[in-house]
């Protein structure tokens, strides 16, 4: 059950509040008659809530005491008061109380005020935890993540963007993304300049900026009139991936040309033995005309006597990427004659430039 600390300098009133709280099912963490005692009890007993008389006797009144409790412990406070002028209320508001109960209080009103305060405090605590978790996740990312208004003003940005800009997250807040465009740190599109986003839920594009490639995702946030008022932006540096993809394409093209122009037999296979592509020398070895398609798999061309051997070699090299085994296989030509191809069958599936099974040999 929630525990409540009573801070009231009138003993009779304090005892009455205590009995009321117990009847409502709360536990009483203690009762203090002045601010100093209240601070000690909050530190030692750790109550879930404090009922604080505004007009405490002593060196600290209820407002001063509540302010100290809020700053030191964050414990929610409900003020008890019989009267309060505007100056007192202004002071009280600055301590961020969770409610006011007017004396003489009624049990139902006190109960409602306590339950609302406890609920509000729980929700705030969950929100703080959620925001802290989100902040950690956002700052753990190496992508640039930020939220800006439609006028380009930063609302929030993560550490990765701040580091990219040579500043801090705090200094980025409230500044204009267009300043970063002027410094060539962001492109105009990254700063959401003149974006045609009406009705779009998400925009995604790749853009080259300062010799680097970026994958950019922009999610517009619309107001009640369906006009974009904010943009959530995620920017990932994909330069290394672009370079790797380009290199893979170039190497794949070189490998393809090598196969087509090779004087020996060279064939690329899928793991099931089906052809990825063949070379002119393979067709020549099997005496296949250019306008006639090869059968689906390598095994369809292997003679019956070597069929199991070919299957076994492929099965063995598939277990270990990079593995190669020698072969000497007889292949049947369309005219019924045989040709023998001797060479190497290797598993190049872990090679980003090949990614296939390769048969490389010559006609014996």
C-alpha cells in the first residue's frame, strides 16, 4: 500500500489526517511538525507522497520544505491549506505540487487528490524511464537522427549528428538546419528544404554529399490541417556499401568476361548443380550449338558412370565455403560420344565477387 508522510504543525489535525489515511487503506510513513523533521523523515522513510501544510511554523514554511523535497528526492507533494493569497500560490506553483486540499478537508476529496497525485507520479516516472531508454537507443546509433520543424529549426538531434557538426546536442537544439546546409554539413534535401511530401507517410532516397553516399529517410508529421509541421529524419552513411556493391559489380563483370573468353572450360553453378552461366568453351567441348540451350544441371550432362562421383564432389565442397576438389568427369555429347573434362570444382559461395560453385578445367 502507498505510504504517506504527514507534515502538519497542529497535533490534533495531524492525528485526524492519520486516522483518515489509515481508514482509506494507506500506510503512514510518519508525521512531522516542521520542515527540518520532514526532510529527515523523507530521507529515512522514503514515503510515496507527502501531505504538506503550507503554513508551517519554524524557519521553513511548507513551501520552502516542499521545494527542498522536490529538489532532493522528487517525492510528490500535496499542499494542505486553509487559505492562500496570490503571492503564496505563486510561490507554491514553483515547487510543482501534485495538488491542493483545502481545510477543512473531506475524506472523499482527500482520497481523490491522493490517488490522482500517485497516478500522475507513476505516469511521469514511466515517461522519464521511457525517454531515458529512447535517448540511449538514439544516441547509440551511428546514423544521424533528428526532428526538425517545417521551418528547419532543430527540436532534437542525436550525438552522431552533433559530432558530425562539431558541436553538442544542446547547442544544436533551436538552431536552423539551413545553417548546416550553408556549412556544407547537410544537403538541402536532408534539411527538408522544399520537400514535396503532401500526403506522404515516408520519403526514402539515396544522395551523394561531400563524396559520401547517404540513405535518407524522412517521415513528415502533419498538423490538424494535414500540413507538414515537423520532419523525423534518419540518415545512414552507405559509402562503404556503395563501394562494395560497385566493386562486386565490376568483379562480377570481369569474372563473366573471363568465363566467356576463357580458353579452358569454366562454368558457374548454383548449389543444386544448375547452371548460372556457361562459357563458349564448355559448349564447344560438348559440341552444343549456340542456339541450343544446355540442360538444366551439370549432372544432366555427366555420363551415368560418373554421375554419383559428380554428386559426391559437389556435396562435399558445399559443406565448407572455399573448399576445392579435383575432378575428372566424362560428359555425354548430343551425338552420343563422350568427352573428359579434368580440373577443379570449388565452393566460392563466401566470395562476394563470385558467390557460386565454379568448375574450372580443360578437355583431356
